[in-house]
C-alpha cells in the first residue's frame, strides 16, 4: 500500500525520542524505585478554582461546538493580557486558539513553511520541533547553541545561516528555552529582528515558559517591538504557567492578516476547541498565575542543588538554567553518548533522564534533568548519579 510522504519524513521523530522515559515507566510499574527526571510535568496540581471553573462551565451547558478562532471570552482575555504585557494594543483579530502549544506550532508552521523552503532553528531544540518542521516538508537549518553563550542563540550565527539559506522563510525561536533554560535578552531580540528583516523571515517564538522565568532574569519577546509585529507569531499555553497540561489549551498571537489566513486551516483541522476549557482559560489568563512563581522558585533552587552536588564530580558539569523545568548535565567525560549514559543510569541506578541526543546533535553527550521532583528526591537522584559515575570509573 502507498502512504503520503509525511509519514516517511516523520519516521523516528515521534515517541522514539522518549524511549528512556517509556522504559522508566515500565520499570516503575514492575516495582522499581525509579526517580523520574524525564518530562516537564508541573509539580503541583491544576489550581482547584480553575478546575471548578471548567466543571461549572460544563454544568452550565458549555459543551457545544465552538469556532475555529476561539471563544469570544478567551480571545478577549488574551488580547487584554498581551496588550498589557507587551505595552501596545493587541487586537482580538490577532489571536487564534488551539489545543495546546504543540497543536498551535503545528498549525503556525504549516501556514508558513512548505517544501522548497527552510526553517532556521537553534540546536539543541525541544524534541518535537524537528518533527514539526519535517511535517511541513521544509528543510531544517540548525544553528548550534553554544554553552559559552549560555545557550542563547547568537544573532551573528543566524545571519550567517540565513545568508547561506536563501530558501529560509522562518526563524523559529524558543525563549525561555527547552531544554537549556536560556532566556533571550532584549538586545538579542533586537539583533535577531534585524536579521529577520534583512532576510525577510517570519519570527515564530514558543514562549510557553514565560511565566517560569527565575528571579532577577529579564524576559523579552519579539512582540515587544512594534516594528517586528507584522512578521512575528508567538505561541504559548496554560500547560506550564497554570499547571494544566492535560487541559490542552494554547494559542498564538500574530498579525491580523496571518490569523485570517490561518483560520481556514484551524477550521479544517479542528473546527473549535471545548467551550468549557475556553472559559477556564479566560479566567486563568485574566490574572497572575497562582502557581507559577512558586514553581519558578522551586525549580531554581533544585537546579542549584544539582549544581552543588554534581558539578565537577568525576568530570560531570552542570548547566544551571535561567527559567523552565530542566537542568543540563554534561556527561561527555564518561566517554559515552547521552543515550548510552541515560540507559546505563536507568538500568543500574533507577534514575530516568532524557538523553541530550533527543534534542539535537549539539547536545550529544548531555542529559536533561527535570526539576519537578521534590527536593529530597532530587538530592537522592544526584547521589545515585554520583555513585553510578564512580562505579563506572572503578
């Protein structure tokens, strides 16, 4: 039988990247005391008032069909949120709602990239990005993110990549960044915007971790700069900020013309999300998150804990993030790939970590460690990692 080319392009770019996580869950089901540091699941439940809001909306009959743009209440709330945060008017015609950031980015990239074009993206990148780009048929152009720059993408590197790729149509950013926790500064954004203008690139920025920036770290967005407004699309959701990943509620903000062109695609894909979730989301984004600041404080503390316990131990090196839910552990001194190290660590010490290779070639020989376990479990995981490294060296 014959299949569409997209199925070939996506081979190996789905669940295979989470093989260590799947193995860890299987081991835990068998009774092993596995410390799971693989995925970015918030460490608190969805706030009870938001759950009750969704339940009350269901009881009130908000379970019918919606529309392709988003329910009026949530679109209005998002426009107000972004107008206030970005310091300039953002209209309801600039908002599109989707089930989560992943679906949002799929739709956005489908609207902007296609075979014969290229997407410029930092390497390492979130594990699904390669598949998102491949699904469009576009060519991926990787710009290495260097540890000596704190993994912040270098505008000069982007300019060189764009000059060498005249077919490039999109600069795909992620700030705060997963897996590195890097946060772009205002001068980074300005310089990247100049590159985008010089090479006529769209800027697509995943900002799902905006509310999990650590204390004293400034956040900047391409939407801050009005002159970039006609080429910028940002995406986010309540999954991280409001500890609500299972509700699958996300959105994008972009030029009104872009949203008008995206609307038929949204209607073809989904024809609307759930009104009761839209009502909950409107309530969520209308006020500061009740859980985000606490998560950011805990994740920053746990990242420091990992640094204090593992940095310099048997050649290990820890990169401390500026935001988000993850720290990076450099295990290259072991002589193993990140994948081989992660598998060995799981089997021998029952600590589950994501191999750096799941996020791109530039993170080969690293591990991504989730900061979402309690402090005591993080400390125990560090002890197990140190003991594992020592046992291998003996």
